[in-house]
């Protein structure tokens, strides 16, 4: 069951003394990433973590019209309300969308944006909201591709300064936590495939 205490423990398992580090959270506006943002905000309010620093980044891909803008607004409002530094990238004409492999293009675009912010703001870790369902789906995809032993390991929780502290929790647990804590989020029905 997802609770603030076991989330904190999970983060502490991933890195030693997280209160001494800086983070950039990738937040889409969906339940998983808004729960992640909420949990980080609550950590900041604890005495032990009062000094730790995090910011939030959001990409508006402009792929779903007004829905994309509403996703952005949910994240932006959360940041404004909670005094969290917000970084926005809005996809425009210069970001030539490919005819195929939109997912790969989107992945490359967002990781380049995140890296740029991390370097500029001196934020050590990127934090994403991948969860247990993503982990299982990735494992099954790799299994179907006969990926070999290394390919069957799934998504790493700590990989090259990318942290995924929600990997131990299921989508259902995340939804339940969002409901119990009245966390506003937007559901992107097109986002059903795993993008690591």
C-alpha cells in the first residue's frame, strides 16, 4: 500500500540521505506523476527534509489539443499553489514531428529538455513516476522479444541519476492514494504504452 512513510523509505533506499540532494521531477499531469509531485511536496514540509530542493518540468506536446493544455494547467497550478519552480516546454513548429515513432521522438525531446534544466539549475537527479505496472509491462515486452537475461530485468529504480521511487507501487495503489488525498490529475487515455 502506498503511504508517505513507505515512499520516503523507498527514496532513502535508492539514494543515501535524499535530503542532501537536488531533484527534477518529470510531471505529465497524470495520476502517477501528480502523486509523485504531492509526495515530494510533503517531504519538503517535513523537518528532516526542509532543506532538500526539487523543481518540476512539464512538456506540452500539443498532440491532444485542449487536453494537452489542460494537463499543463493542472501541473502549473499545483506548482504555483505550492511555490515549486516550474519549467515548461511547449512543442512548436521547430520540433518537427516524425510521421512514425512519435513515442521515440517524444522521449528524446523530453530527456534533452530535462538534461538542459538539470545542468542549468544544478539538479542532480531526474525523478520519473514509473510504477509497478510499467515494470511488469516492460518485462513482458522484453520477454516477448527474447531479450536475454539483461533485457528481462525491467526498469531500473536507480539508473544513471534517474530515480523511479514509485516502481514498488501498483497503478491501483497510486489511484487510491490520489483519491484519499484529493490530488487533482488528468488521465491521458492515449498514454497506454510504456516509454522508459
